[in-house]
């Protein structure tokens, strides 16, 4: 399964709206933010809201968000070499 099968380009466009991350592509933002969330690192507010809206993370009772099943699948799909 590819990242594009989990979150389509149409969904990326709809959720990102007009958020600007400079030269970084919209899917790149999602890829980096989900990796940072999985590692327990801090995302900026906008990046965090984007991956939350995509259903990749949920706010947990602790200070860091938890990856959803969809989030884990997406993370694994972004790191496949085949």
C-alpha cells in the first residue's frame, strides 16, 4: 500500500488549504509530521492539526499524540523501499 492510497492528493489539498511551509511540499509536511509524532518530537501547531485532520493521530491523555491505525499504516507506507 502506498501513502497515496491511504491519503489521496485530493485529501491533502483539501486539508492543507492555504497553509504554507515554504519550499516543502504538502505531502512532505505530512510525512515529516507523522514521523516526528511517532518519535515523540514536537510538531508546530499547523502541522499537528493537519495530521490530526487526516486522522493519523489522536490527542492522548499524555502530552504527545498517539498514532491511529491509519497513522501507523501511513508511516510504514512512507518508509517502504519496495
